[in-house]
C-alpha cells in the first residue's frame, strides 16, 4: 500500500513539477547510464581519458531537441518581456521549460518527454572514476576542473570537494549534488604454482616437442588483446518507433501480444504497431511489431506531438 500511495503522490505532484534523472547501473566493468534533463555523468578512465555518458537536454545547446519540438508543433523561444525584448535561455512553449526532457512536468504539454538518452561502455581492467552531478555543479565547473580538484581523494571526500569547488565559483544558486564512485576491479587470485614433475623417460623428448598452435595462440591473445574503454551502445532518440526493435517473432501472431512499453497482454486485433502512421508503415506486414496497447499508443502520440494538448499559451503570457 505504501508504494501505491507514494506513486499516487508523485503522479499528482508531477503535474506541476518535474525532475531530471541520471541513472547508472554498474555490473563489473560494464556501465550503463540513462539520463533525462541536464544532470550529467562523466567517467575518467585509469588511462586519464574523459568520457561523457549522458546528454544535456537543454534547448539552448541541443539543436536536435529544438528541431524535434518545432517539428511536433511546439515553439522554442526566449522569454518575451514585451516590446520585442527577449531575455534568458531558450524555452519550450507552452510551459516555458528550459529542458526538452524531464520526469513529470505534465502540465507543460506533450513536447517535454521522459524518454532517456542511454549509453553503455565497458571499462578497461584498470577501472576508473564515475562522477554524477546535478546542473548546479556543471554550471560552475567543467569536467576537467571537477576531476582535478579531487584527484587522489577517496570517493566520499571527492564528492564533497567537487560541491565545494562549484559553490566557491558561483555560490549556492541551484541544486548542487554530487556522487563519486571509484570502480576498482577485484584483484585476480594468484595461480597456484604447479607441482614439479619427476624427470622420466620422455623428458628430453618433451623438451623439444613442438607446442600446439592452439596453446600459443591463447597466450598471444592474453598479451595482445587491447585493454581499453569500449563504447558498446548509444541511443538518444525521443521517438519510440526508432528505439524499439523492429523485428517481431512470427509466432506471436497466434497468441496474445505483449505491449512493448507496459508489458500488458493484448489481443492481436487490439495491438497497434509502433510504426503506425510512419512513412514506412505501408511496407511493413500486419504482424510487424513491436505493438503498443491503446493507453501507451496515446502517450506515444502525445510525446511525438501527434495529439492536441489542449489550449496553448504564447510566451508573452507567461
């Protein structure tokens, strides 16, 4: 009951407020980051290279998001103070948010979407340092400054030092939160020394026996395989039809379909293809999925600006 209650409270408050999210999953040397808004996640590898694992969804600096909103029927502009004077950063109208993606903010219309930018990398075996901070940090310091100011410190101390550095530059004007995670792979166990073999009749023969190519290639692979950070996956589109896999098993024609978003079971004649309404839809077969339930289809259309959002307001009135 507590979970349901909390979700209900969030659903109500999310109509008039919202939040950014940067979510990281660390599994061994694999790091997967999903981000919405302008919180940022960076990685410094043990080799000293910096990797940006999130994307800023600020309209001021993200051309693709501005194009998405205007193509969907929204407006992007600065705050109009009257007389033609415009001030401040670029905003999405109606609503006036500086961000194009957030969790919540339901009241500002369908152009502000909660679809995350996702990136996955594989660390080298040397590990690295992950820094996740809100915009209050990144508005004040660069990634290089944030990493340099806490170099050599433990993760807990490093997070506090980055916040201190940001506050010294611009003061405490915005949410200034930081998490630092040091990813140190476990040490490999030392292999036990082999027992000495007794010299026998075949000792001299084995000394001059040719080694198999299989064993030598395995040794070469261990020493020659590059041990560097690998970027495995990246996807930032806000369109579900581009994010979801277009391949759909034929066997699903003869059983209940599954909504690709909420995972509810739907009958074959009730499922709506995620590609419905696209220019390529005519080339696809009736069973080409993935499929959405009616509720998720309505949300998809709203997110992509294909459904009226009610009365719209000009920037002059906000």
